[in-house]
C-alpha cells in the first residue's frame, strides 16, 4: 500500500474521494514539485510557499496543501466541500498548512503497525540514527529520516514515505523549544526511545539546563507502558539523562561505560581513522567489536545501536554485521581530506558544541602527525554557558595542539583559556575572518601536519576547507 491522492484528501478533510492517483512524494520545496508530487505551501522567513503553487502545478504536482485562499482555475477541496470526484491539479484548503502536513503524517502513520524508534539528545542524534538503521536493516525493512529531516516539517515528510513493507522506523527528533518533541511523538507514536545525552545546545533558546532536560524528557514520557512494549534506552554515564528513568512508564534499559549499565563497553581503544575498538559486555557475555566511527566517544553511539538491536530481538551476529556495514552517509560529519604540502585537513565544520568540539580534539590527540593544528570558530546558541563552554574547549586544546587559530568574537575565549592553560602565546592566533586563516595556512602548512577545523555552521569554516583542499589526493594520516 502506497500513498494516493485519495489518502491525502481523506487525511486532511476526513472525506474519502475517488482519487486513485499515486503520490510519488510530498514536498515543501516547489523546486522538487515534479510529476506526481503533492506540494505543501508553507510560509517561511524569506518566502511564502503560496507564491509558488502555480509553479508547482506547472511542474506536474497533483495537488497543493494551502491555507491562503486564492483566485484559481483549479479545483478546491475543503472539509466542508467534498465532491465525489476530483480532477488534478487541485488545491486542498486547510486552516494551517504546517498543521495539515502533520495531521496527514499522523493519519498515514496509523495505517501501519511498524515498531518506531525515536532518538533525541544534544549531541550524536544523527550518527545514532544512522547506526541504529544499519543494525536493524540486517534483519528488518527499515525506514529512517534522511539528512536532518528531524523537526516538525522533516519528520512528517519522512513518515509519508512509510509503506506496508516497513517493519521498523528510525526517527531522529530535534527540538528548539519545549513541546516540540512531544508533538513529534504524537505524530510518530514511538515504542522505543533513545536519549543520547544532554548538553547546553540550544541553551540560548531554552534559558536553563533544566528546561533542556525537560524538553528531551518528552520522548520517554510519550512512550507506551512496559507491558505495552515501551522501552526507554538511557545513557547511564550522563547524570542529566539517567534520572529520566523516573519519568517514563516504559521499561528502562541503560548503556554506558559503567558495569552497572545493562550494556556496557570496556577496553575502549581508538584506532584513529580506522575507527574504535572495544568489548561489549551484556548479561555475562563479552563481544569484541570494531566500529568504523571516529574517536573514543563513538563507543556510546555503538552501544545505543547495539542495545536497540537487542531490544528488537537481533542476535549478536546480526548486530555486529550491522555495525560493520555502516553506510557512508552515517559517518561522523568529520572527513579527512588532503591539504597543502602533504598536510591533512579534518573537516568537522558542519556544526559545533563544547562537547562535540572536545570530542574532535580528543580524536586529533589520538592521531600521529608532524604538528597538530586546530582552527576553531564560535559556537552558537549556548546562552549562559557561552563563555564557560568556549573556555572548556580552549583548555582542552592547550593539551592537544601545537598551533591554535581562532576566528570570531566568542572564540577569543578559546584563545584566552588556551593560553591560561599553558599553550604558548606565540602559537595562539586570533584572526578576524576566514580568509586570514586560508592565507596563513596556505603558507605555513608542512608535510604531515594535521589540521582540525570546527565551528558552528554560521561561521562557514567550510570556506577554509574548500580553499585548502588539494583535489585528486588522499589524506596520509598514519593509522
């Protein structure tokens, strides 16, 4: 069973109409509104999707979900006006197009009975989602949200790809404020909830760590009771996550590095760019594993994926197989590329928080190179933790790097703390813009140097990577 125009109309209006046309995809970008699609017209900060409805029709869209009335030659469907037949293209009029998208996704989700795994946390959601998907796919037909489609728009779009053949669904759940994860759970109806960790990401929006904890707790609160199949998987090593066990009706299982956790890891060793090695410990069993994820911190990601696999009935052979077949899209966003004069660039410019930046510095510490260099930019949305978070990064950098470049007003705290923690002032450079870093590195990088580049996405440190990457060559880090 696949989504049809009749399903879309029924999900939005409650009326079943003879409209057997297959819906290829539901989209919110008019540029993707090709033949067989349904276009959702959403108002945005820069553009209103309602301006592009006619364009979507010209490109072959079957229908548009709208909430702004318009003079139009196409047929209009509402809950109050439901003709026996329709002729595409047509406008489906609702009170709010975003709420309509979410309503449609909830309607479609309830037509099927897969096991849904929800994943939230401050850091590591995307990689956890990909690794859980890889593990479950060793036995089950499994759907996941692609890329960063993890919010009030992306998650409904993912669920509208659900088919009867899907046995499991893995959904990353992001949030900016209270109530958003609860809404996502109302739509998706997860039976399993995974919480990675809680950190100051989005502290600027939520104001306090207590409110971040409250927001993340919404996932485990939404799970069904233990006798109804609900399972909450919590990070034993995170003191803000473990107490969530008191906030759920679901069965609670824990993972971590402590022998008190239900699934725990020991003898953790980083193998540089070849991944991380460790031993799984579970109910008296010890299972040796190597996972192609970078850095010691990645063992927690593997623990989450393995514990989901155990909960879903997989055996260790299937779990290990899934961990080894991690798709390229699931690798940490850190990528090693060749730089000038035989150097290597570690591109981790997608985003940054204090925890993820320290983890990247830990990986840099594990690698062998002539010089270890970090180019670090501002980390955003840290609220009252802003200065402390940058200073924590600076102190860790002092222990790892031979040369530190910082870019941005907030990153000056990184530089100041690195000097305070013992890094020689002459190897700490405070730069005003990315081009200054490009010019400096292009002149000074030597064979064997390893350069970590990390900062919030808004800092656009990827410009530095693009300018310095030597195309056609591979990185030569000693492994």
